[in-house]
């Protein structure tokens, strides 16, 4: 596997973790929002990833990066609460809260942050290897 492929894989990993961090931040930011209808309520979102295999060859020595297939809404049920005095309550006195679990989102955020950091370290190590190879070519 060439060093250029390693950089490419690390950069796709950083991009994927960035998408994951952004969706997690959006979920956390909307966790306490309230709506008066089921349809208008924020639903947690999660990115879907897949290995981006090299389409030109099945040679696994090239490695596989990460491809973001999209962002999907969670299918978990929303939190329905009876609050007739809330100004956002519907005609039956119910308010709707997002299906966001803050504890899960915080764990996902820490995992995405560590994943991003790991990919940065891989890119940095590869850059140092490039530098050493160039120095060896100069006779140092």
C-alpha cells in the first residue's frame, strides 16, 4: 500500500467522522425542543457509512476508505408528554419531544472525536514518513 493511499484513507475517515460529529451536534442541539405535532417534531439523525472499495480493482493492498452513504432519521418513537398548560400543546394537551437520548449522543460524540483524532494521527505519521523518505533520498 502506498503512502498516498494511506493519506487518502485517513482523509475519508476524517470526513466521515466530521459528518458524524455534525449530526451528533444537531441531535444534541435539538434534544430539548418541543412541538405540537408528531410530524413537526425533530427526529434524531444518524449517518450511514460504507467501505469505499477501489472500483477499478479488487486489489486489497490498496485499502478501503470510508464513504458516507447518507444521513437517516431514527425510527425510535418520539417522546409524547401530557402538558395541557404548555403553549405548544396540541388540542388534546400533548407535546412532542425528539427521540434523542443525550447519553447515547454524548458517547457517540466522544467516539467520533477519538476517531477523527486517530485519523489525524495517521495522516501526521504518514507525513513524517514522507519527510524521512525525502531525507533519505538526499543522503541524510
